[in-house]
C-alpha cells in the first residue's frame, strides 16, 4: 500500500493485488468519498444550527 499527498495537498494512493502481472488499484474513489462525507457533515452541522436558531412554533408547546 502506498499513500501520499500531491502538490495540492490531496491524498493519493494505491494498493497492490499480489497477483503477478496485475496492475495496482487506485484508492482515489475511497478518498473522494471520504472528502464528500466530510463536506456533507459540515453542511449538516451548518443547517442544524439554522434549524436550532428558529423560534418554537406556538402550537408546539404542551398544554397544561
């Protein structure tokens, strides 16, 4: 397994298959998915903050 960073700071890597004559397998899809999940989590946190900032609806209060 070889993992490193390119000039732009992006993580790149590949793994070998141990099969004679077979090429290596790129890990780019795995790293792309990881970056996308991090972006989605950041967006989720931002949206959750906006939802929490909304005042409660009057009908949402419990009647006593």
